[in-house]
């Protein structure tokens, strides 16, 4: 037996903790555990526990090969079909950092909706899936109630006919939430990803209505969240905060305004504005903010680990984005322009892929420095778009802040896991 190369040892309040990035588990090091890790295997209960959690592995096991095999199985798995639909590239807000070109009145047609429904049925018949992860994206997807309503009514029929599960995600600015949406979505397990950028004043200076007469977008979102929260439906929330140094200063007031949200159903996701450089962010201030959010018992998604070997969603074979005009893409983090299209959805419900582009994306490999890292199995990894755009992938910087050590990252994730467990009790 040998210790796993994915063991990472840290200290919390002078207690030694080991985190294994393959099993995504951690243990406090007792004398019995330390004795076993040092090579004394006489305590069979401790030995079996360490083996099952992969803190100890067989001498001849090649862990790196096993991890790469897990990634490949996940990348080409057919169990889940991830389908993202841009119901519109129009938007009612104008945020300074948005990378998209908004197209006025660009609403998905009834013909494309019909083709999508044909596609879902054909996809299930040809490559049956257990779960349809259906996401609505934009622009602002909730500007197009009719398309979402038509799609979901027929998806419900397909779900009942074929027996697959449906998990919904709506990536929205949160200003269009109303009772008719609640009634429409009540039958589905739905996660709302809603962006709120700091306290009311800071948020409204960033996320402005194009029609200035509508006024305060912050209040629209808070009121919408209260409607969703009070509905008692199977709704979950990711509050995404796109931060720069200014947003971080005032985030405490936002967290206080969200105190009504159910901690079991809510994630606070901190995402650095892409135009903002790492060295513009005070790391200590950022972790002070994370600490405050944790004191309010919210789970914080930043520098997070994954337990599913799933890296970037666009890496997956069983994933597609269908635009309002029927063009097909793989990545939501770039503008939906013609030269980034990967294919088109035809009138029979078949995606006609650009095989060359698809093959290139699906054949991407992680940088060697990532493969050699003790956090590699649980690291979310680089987005495939950056890998495609970079001439030398080994020059890509680590995902984590240069001021953070591996121990910092492990300690942060252990803390979030503990908060998650407390919220589940």
C-alpha cells in the first residue's frame, strides 16, 4: 500500500487534516490514522476506511491514468444531456462588462421551438439519457415567456412519455420574475442563476435598465426572489456576484438583503469580472468577504472543487447550445457570432455539426502541469474555450489566485463543505 499522490495535508486550529482530491473527502489525522498512513496496517478497520476513501492505494496503481480515464468517461457519458437554449439575445439591461452583442427583438421562432422538441425526442431515441439538463440563456431569456412556456409544456409530455428526468436552469438578470413564471415552473426542479452586483447603489450603477424609466433593477430582483422564495416550489438559487474591487467593498449590504433566502437552496457565487486583472483584487479583502458570507450560513462558490471530474461543460460530447436562430454553439462565454457556430439545427430536429470544430474541441487535453498537480481530480480546470484560443496551453496561468497556496484552497473548500453539511441538517 502507499499514500495517494492526491493527499493534501493542512492544519486547522493545530489539527492535521488530509484532503484527498480524488475522493473529495477529508479526515482529521488521529494517532491510529497516522500510524496506518506510516505503514502499520494492523488496525484493519482504519486500513479499510483509508482505502475506501482513497487515502491509501495499491502499490501498483497508476492514479494519474485512473483520473484521466474518469475524465474521459465523464466527457463522453450519455447519462445526462445538457441542452442550453437562447430564447433571445435581446436584453432589458445594459451592463458595462457584458461580452454579448444584444440583438433587439431577437426572439426564437415557433419553427425553431418545434425543431428543438423534435431534437430532444430524436436524441432520446438514438442515445437515451436519464436526465435532461435544460437551461435557458440569453440575452435575457425571461423576456420570451411564450417560447419558454411552449417548450416546457411539450418537454413535460416527452418526460412523461419516455421517463427521463428534467432539471431546469434559468440564467436570468431576475427582473422579469412574476407569478405566471412561478406557475409555469412549479412542476420542475428549477435553479435560478441571478446576478446581483453588490449593494443596491453599486448594483444599480452597473446593472441599469435600457429604459431608464423602469428605475431600480435591484428592487425588481429582490422582489422577484421573494416571490420565488414564498412560492414553496422546488426552486433553488445561485446568486452570482460579478465582482471587482468596488463591488467587494459593499457586498455585506447585499448579503443582509438576501437574509430571507433558504440556506439549503442558495449558493452565493463570486465571479471576478473578466476585464479586471487578478492583481487589482485584494485577496485578503476577498476572503474577509467570504468569511462574512459564511457567518450568515451561506455556501460560497469560489475557488471551488468538483467531485464529478466534469471540468468545463463545453468539453462534454453530450452538450449543445441552440441559439434563437437555430445555429448551434458549445460555449456560452463568448458572443454568439457566425464564426463561432458549431453547426445548425435542421427542420427534422437533427444537429448538423461542423465535425472539424467539434473534433478539435473534444480532443483537447489538460496542460501537463495540471495533470501533475495534487489537486487535479477535484479542480474544475480550464474552460475549453481558453484552451482553444491559447497557442501554448502550458503558458496558461493557474485558475487560482497567485497569492493563494494549495493549503489556502484546500482550507477554503473544507470550510465550504462544513457549511454545506450544516445547512443540510
